[in-house]
C-alpha cells in the first residue's frame, strides 16, 4: 500500500498543494495509530475461557506492535519528505515535468520509508538480523518501489488531469 500512498499524495499535491496533502498524510497517521491501539488492546485483554491459543495469539500480535510503530515512523518521515521534495521540484519545473517531480521525490522518499521501516521493524529481532542483513532486505524492496513509481507515472498524469477537470 505504501507505493500507492505516494502515488495518491503526488496527485493531490500537484493539484491541491501542500496543505491538502498534509491532511491526507494525517489521515494515514491516524489510521496507523488506531490500528496500533486496537492491536495493543486485543493483546492486553483477557481471552475467552474457551480460547486455548492465547499464548500464540499474544506472541504473533505483540510482534506486530513493533511493525506498526515502524510503519508509523517510516510513513511520517517519508511522506513529509515527499511533500517537501515534490514542492522543491515543482518550484524548479513549474507546471512542466510532472514525471520528474513525481519520481525524484518518490525515489528518495521510498528509500527513507524502506530503510526506517526495515531497521525499526526487524533490526536485532534475531541474531541474523544485523545491519548488513537489514540492508540486504532494503535493496530489493526499494528497487520494487522504484519500479512501481516508474510504472505508475502515467497514473499520476491521469489522476492530475482528472482532479484538475473536477476542480
């Protein structure tokens, strides 16, 4: 879903600007916080007496708390960087070269997202998960996100065209 969120925010950013895009990011932050709180609550509550797998349930969902926090931190840092970078490139290119500001902002933002998420979610969860192992995870995920950004560029143009027409 993260690559799609960059697609959406770049479209909204190009048409409506920084303020509206920050509202979209805030909605994502609130969604992640709600997911975290529900997960925390579900792990903390006592199970039904008939439920015999509570230890396993707690093991799985307690681990997801770290992943949700990693997602939240990575999302915030990457999205706010993307907003800044998209505006930086828009000032340089004006109304031309949407493909450049879309991809230039997204490539770096996706690197931030992937790196922060991988280190916060997985660093030292097991002895194998050292810094070099995490970097070996980051590279293919980031390259996938880069490929997605390149492939979705026509969708950015379509989305901008559609929103400008509706505006």
